[in-house]
């Protein structure tokens, strides 16, 4: 996401190289590049026009500090305007009501409402320590009800089953009554979607909203739809008292225009973004962090928060002691790092949040995440002694391990080479060399080029 936009905006610094001051003439070409980049990213035209006008107004005649180049000064203005156009301040989920707080999920079919409902339940349980009840009012697609029930089981949330013949309004009210009696903090209501906006669907969800009186009505929209996503969000906001937007599939090949347009067009804040298929793949939306990622500055705070959520504290302390001592890092620890990486969304998700200057290895990277699964399979085929003493792995043992994992001996050798590289990286981390660590990524993973 945003790869082309990031590249173009980063080129602004080069465009203004050698200039002593920002003037109308020397920023004209730079802003033309910004305009083209935004349009190519599928940002809505009215948003582009206003954005460029605001940047130009603030940039012309802007005095450049001695410590900054004109290009850096313009990037600073662009950064601030990106934050403004995406909402300025982060807007939290509102749960300030007598329990249960009702959250109504709305959107088109295929946008990811059901999956997002499960992810939101997981987020509320993990981040806010809430007792959550899930209910599906989609009586037209039985698979949706079953899918939400499975998601409830996977997250540990409670699920309210509908009775045959019940209408959506009846299901919603019955679930609300159940949630009150069983002391649930939050009731998440998944609603039916359609392939297009039709009046029957809109009337049904209006009635549902009127009877349940949700404190949050979230519109779930697919970022892959680009400007269509924004137009759909606008139509829903005119029909329903929306309180926020959940933007899904931001980890896909979307050009990112919806993230930059939806707040401006609808006036509704983006509250969450879907960044992975797994149930933990839902993030609270921070306009400032997203602006930083667009400009190649990364989202280190987000990466740290994700690491804190995913890391077992005792396991981290144990590994830290090994790293400090420089001894004892074995294949069990190596496997644990693979598992930790998967919890955080995989290597690509981690690299996406690092600042560009610290993740040169991420430029033009093609990461085959299946390699990590194969590496785990190879380690699982080893004996406990072999994992702790990899030096004992000679030719015959490698053949047995390869056969057990269903791979070639060459892949076993490659894994052991990666392990040695990882040990070196651990020593670099111990010495505070994060830049050296990033350069070591290419050697650690195959198909990273």
C-alpha cells in the first residue's frame, strides 16, 4: 500500500535540492508531482484539489530553518496536511454508555463486515478487557451466521444464536436482552450486506439502528474499491447516523486513496483499519502514524505496540539473557522467533512499519512467507538434542531431517546458514546496531531480494 505515493513524495526533496527558500515558482513542479501521486493513488479529486491548495498556501514564502532543506520543509507541510485530511486526532471507540454498549456493523456484501466483527471482538477483549457478545442479523446468508459463530469460538467471545423464522429486528432485540441479563459489556451486531445499495437493505438497517440505539454505527468498507469505497461510504452516511469507518484490506494491493479520502468526503472518522486476515489484524487508526508511513517515516510506535501485545514477557526475558551472554542461542530460540514474527503479521508487516532509512532491505522485497512455515517444519523434524546442539548435524542426520520435513537437504543447509546469520544479528542487537541488523535480513531469509 502507498508504495508509489511514498516514492513520489520522497522525490520532492531531490526536486528542491539547492534552493534556499520555498517560493511559488520552485514548489510548482513539486506540487505537480504530489497531485499526480495522489490521483494515481485513487484519492478523490475534490480531496486532491483542497489538499494541494492548502499545501501551496502554507508553503509559499515559508522560511526554511537552517537545519532543514526546502525539500524537507515542504515534506513537513505535506505531512501535517496529510494528518489533517485524515482527521487530525485519533478518535477512540465510544463505549461510554450503560452496558451493553451496542456496536452496529454496516456495509456492502464482501466488504469484510463479519470478519471485522470477529476482529473487533478480539480487540475489545484483548485491549479493553471487555466481555463481548456477537450476533448475526444476516438471515439471508446462513453461511454468515455460521462464520460469525466460528469467529466467536476462535476469539473466546460469546455468540447469540438466532431462532428459525426470526426477523433481523427480532434477533437484535433478543440479543440485546440476553446481553443485559448476562452482563456483557459490548454487543456487536453484524448486519446483512448486498451487492449494491438498495432501498430495502437501507430501510432494514435503519429500523435495526432505531430499535437497538447503538452507541457506535461503524461502516465497513473495502479499501481495494478506491473511489467507489468513498462514494459508498457517503451514501451510507446519508442514510444512517454513522459514527465511524472501518477500512479493510489495507494490507492488499490497494493504492490507498480511500484512507486519504473517506474522512474528508463523509465527515466520519476512520476508527479501525484491517491490516491482515488473522483475528489480531485490526488496528486503531492513527492519522499521524498513517501520514508518517505514507512519507516513508514508518510507524515505529505501532511496531512497538504490536511487539508488546504479541510478546510473552517471560520468554522475552529468557531470550534477552541469552543475547546478552552471547551464548546458548539455539534452534529452539530460532523457531520461537519465527512464531513471534507470525504473531506480528509476518516479516512484510514488520518491515512495512519501519522507517525507510532503516529498512533498505525492504525496498523491492519479495518475501515468501511460506519459507517460514518450511523452516519450522525442518526444525520440528529434529530431535531435542539436535535443536540444542546444531553442530552435531552431519550428512546422515540432515538426510533424515529433510525426509521428515518433506524438503531437500539443500533447504536444511540453507536453514542452518540462516540460523548462523541470526546468531550474528543477535550480537548486533546486543550492541545496539539496528541498522546492521536490518542489513542482515537479506542473509537470514531466502527469496528476500
